C-alpha cells in the first residue's frame, strides 16, 4: 500500500462532528449502566468516530494518541457483540505488555459486568495451568500478549474456531517490540472470516505493511493531533545546556510545581540516578525500569496508584501503556529519541477528560526534533525559562502564605489574639514571626531530610523500602516538635516546659544510618518504654503538636508521661511507658482525623 492510497481512505473528519452520547449509540442497557458506573459520561472522539464501522463489522485502523480511550473504543462494541450464552472465544485482543493485557481485561470486564461477559488475561510469567483452566471455563474475550497466546495455540489449549474479532491494541508498540512474527503466525491461524481492528497511537511503516497484508478494505480513522493533544495536554519546554540535568530538573520542578509526575529517561541507569537525586532534593520519588522484577514493578505500580509516590522515574519500555492517568505531569528529563516516543510519553498525562501538562528539558541537540514534531504532529512546545532563584522563592512564599491561611484563617480568635497584636508591634516582631514560621515549616522538613539521607546513603533497594512504606523500621529516632507552652491545655500548664523541649537535632545528626544497635543502646536506659504505631503521618497533614494535645486531653496524663514522638511520612510512633501504654493506645484510637478514627497499635519491636 503506497502512501497516497493510504491517505485516500483516511477519514480525518466526518463532516459536522455529531455529538454522540452513549444513549444514542443504541447500546444494551447493561452496557450503558456499566459505563455510567465507570464514570464515563460521553464517548471520546475516537470512540465516537470508530463506533459505526466497528459495529458494522468492518475492518478498522484507528489512530489516536495515548490516553484518548482506545480501549473502550473497541471494548464497548465487543461487549455489545458478544453472546454471553456462548462458551467459546469470540474476541482476541493482542497487547504489547502484560500490564496492558491486564488493564484491557479489567476495562472490558467492567464494561461487560452487567452483561455476564467473561474475560481472561493471558500473558507470560504467569501460571500456564491456571490460564488453561480459566480458558476452559468458557471465556468470550481474551486479552493477551502475542508470545503467550501463541504458546497456547501451539499447545492446543486455546481454540479460535468461533472467533469473530481480533484486535491489535497499541499496534505500533507491539511491532516496535518485535512481535511482528508472532502476530502474523497468530493471525494466520485464525478463521479467515473475521473482523480485524487495529488501534495505535502512530502508524509507522511496519503497521502499513501488516495491515495491507491482513486487512483488505479497512476504514482508516484518525483523530488528529491537534484535536486531542492541544485540547488535553499543554506542552512546555525549557532550554537547558544538558551538562547538569539533575540540577536543571529540580529547578524545572520547582518552577512548575507539579503535584505528581512521570519523569522519562532514555536509559535505565538514568532512572535510578534521577530518582535518587529527586529524593535528595526532598521529593517522594521511585524508579521503574525493565531491570526490576515483575513483582517489584507491580509493587511500584500499586504504590503509585495508592498515591504513595509522587514522582515516578521511568524508561519508555517500563512505562508502556501503563495507566497512570492521575499523574498531572509528564516530564521529559531526556528528550525522546523518536517523535513517536514523544507522542507516547506525553499521552501518559491528561487522559480522557482531564488536563495534563508535558514538560521537556530540551538541549541544543534536540532542536531538530522539535521542528519535526511541529511539522508532523502540529505540536508546538511553548518555551518557558527557568525562573531566577528569587522568583522561585517568591512562589514558595506565596504558597506558604496560602498554607497558613488555610490552616489558621478560620481559627477562632481566642486568647492569643491579644498576644498576636502585641507581637506585631514589638520591636522584634519580624524576628519573632520569622522564628515561629521557621518552627512551623522547618520542623517537618528536618524529619523528611533525615529520612532521605538514610535512603540515599545506605539502603540498596530503595524502591522496596519506599513501597513497604517501611522507612518506619529504620531505627532512627526523631524528636518530637517542642510543644509550645500555649499548645498544652491550660489546666495542664503545670507541665514543666523543659520537659517538652527535648534536644532536637543533635540526635538526628548522630543517628546511625546502617545498624540499629547504637540507636537501641541509646534507648535502653529509658526502661520500660514501648512504642505505639499510628497510621497517619506528616503527609496526611497530622501534626505532632495536635496529636499530643489530643492525647493529653483524652487521657488527662501530663505531656511528660509521653516519650519521644517520631512522625514519618505516613505514620507516627509514640513512645509510652508500660504503665500508661493501654490508656494512650485507647486514646489515640479515639482521635478523629480527617473524618476517620486514627488506627493505633503496639509497634513491632525493632
Ligand atoms: P488509550 O488506549 O487511547 O491510551 P485508554 O483506553 O487507556 O487510552 O483510556 C485512558 C483513560 O481514559 C482510561 O483510564 C479510561 O478508563 C478513560 N476513559 C476512556 N473512555 C472514557 C470516556 N468516554 N469517558 C471518561 N473516561 C474514559
Ligand atoms: Mg490503549
């Protein structure tokens, strides 16, 4: 098929874009219901545009950027066409990776949940026998990776005699991963009379070759770059020299302040270096690349889904097709080597209906690629410049003021109002306020930094550590924030203030990083002290002072009867003597925090 022939059949624009709703698609009620439950309000452009052709049983080549809802574009009609009463495989979806096979299976079975459609994911690295059992139990839709599907075909454990539809999902990825032979062999073994659907973000030559071999008169439907990209993703670039990328990356992050981000590197080594550097700079980062075992990758992915990690540093291969739609930014730490690479990467953000931002560090060598990006995909990256230190500081300060306003803006006026007024007019007003602010903001940071120092220096498998959230077991003891006099309940003001003002930073600096022995030794003289584990920490917005105040209020114990408090990202440990242990344990479990009760249990002994 020559280029011009190919373009001829391309249906770039079906004239006046009709607004189609799921209701008007004449779908079965159970499907409409399921889509509603999935939060799909209306079809995305690629779903609208491919619908008629797919329903009519024609072969389709569909091109749309990553994140535009291609899965449901074939998933919805497939589920509609399946006869749930039948026990043989009606549709086969080939995907490039296991993660994608799982993701597609998940989505298709959600769409089909009220129609009794049965699905299975078939991929390598999982038990063959279990897959055979699953297939034999009678599934109608299979999503699988080419290698494993072919294995099943060769062993005769999957039969496709009744197959009606084959889908090549993320076809460009599959081909670029070298699956062309497997795909051909699979298709050759399928019934001749079937519908074939090909979904892809880009249509490179090898796809044209494959499609011309297997698909005669296909409808070629493409949702163009501007239609999708410009609408959902904003593309920014920063010109950098390329000589000190980690530093530039942090500056870019400080300027953009993304809530969360997928950071792309071109090599596997880079992912680790960059993740480490980000951690050192105070960000919650992890890396993922194909060196990680499947198990570890899944751990990283689930902690991403749970929001435990804000920055995921990845290679293209590791990030393929993975749905990380809640991440707000994609950052190209290194500019991708191909234009398709750029499209795939940036498609990871701003998924259907949500806005996203793509930010690229661009060196002089990348300028040529930018030009082609504009030419081929009509993508224009908006250039931004790194703000000067001052600008960054002002931005941070304004954010901190917001934070303070959020926290104290609605506070009742109370007894400290008078004091505040006096402080404001005091000759040392600026210094006093600065000191208070330092305590307020730096307290948390000290804890965080010391944890990162540990990560950076000593623990080899930082990803695992990160995942388990098991910074907790690291035997470093962080001190409680000094409890300011006024934070203690008035009737408890007999609490000696010195008791609360324990040494603060000294121990942080001397805390051993590798072994627990010294830290243990330091604790022994404290006698019968045990720790209570609390399931919330600094990142959850908990403050030591608040926690202590509540415990004091609920138990009636003086603050001095409580030992050290270490507050970590997502957990807190309170040292309590045996005598008061149960009382404090009960009290903590009664504290309401963000609309739930805190969970408290005896901490495991280190
Ligand atoms: P693609 O295959 O084009 O990269 P996906 O099929 O993975 O994109 O879809 C991206 C995300 O958008 C998924 O989280 C999916 O559940 C969601 N999505 C798909 N269609 C819709 C829709 N009509 N409305 C809302 N969200 C959708
Ligand atoms: Mg997809």
